[in-house]
């Protein structure tokens, strides 16, 4: 029974970390030594890094698009003002 605890506890801790990551907490980490040495723990760490990178890559184009829309909106406003001023003259 003692040996079972040595195997079950790390698996339960790993499960807890996996559940937090699956819930969106990409900063979730396991602090126990068995996880950092295990192949599963290393794969989980790699998955978190890749997921974070994918999210960042998706957010950057969105920010670029917002900036382009804002700039184009300003250009159109200036054109409307210029057209309105030209029609008054």
C-alpha cells in the first residue's frame, strides 16, 4: 500500500495541473519533483509553452488589424471633412 501511494500521489498532482491548464490557466505548474522529471511532466510543460505561443500569435494580428482599422477610419474622416469643406467653397 505504501508503494501505491508513491505512484498515485504524483499522478493525482499531475491530474490537478492538467485540469487547471485545460481550464485556461496556462501558468499552472506542478511543484513536485516527480513531475519535473517525468516524461509526462515535460510534455505538459511543452504543451503549456506551445499553447501560450499560439495564443500570442493569434492576438498580435488582431492588434495589428485594430490599428489598421483605426488609421483607415481617421483617413476617411479627414476625406469627409475635406470634401465637406470643398463643397462649401
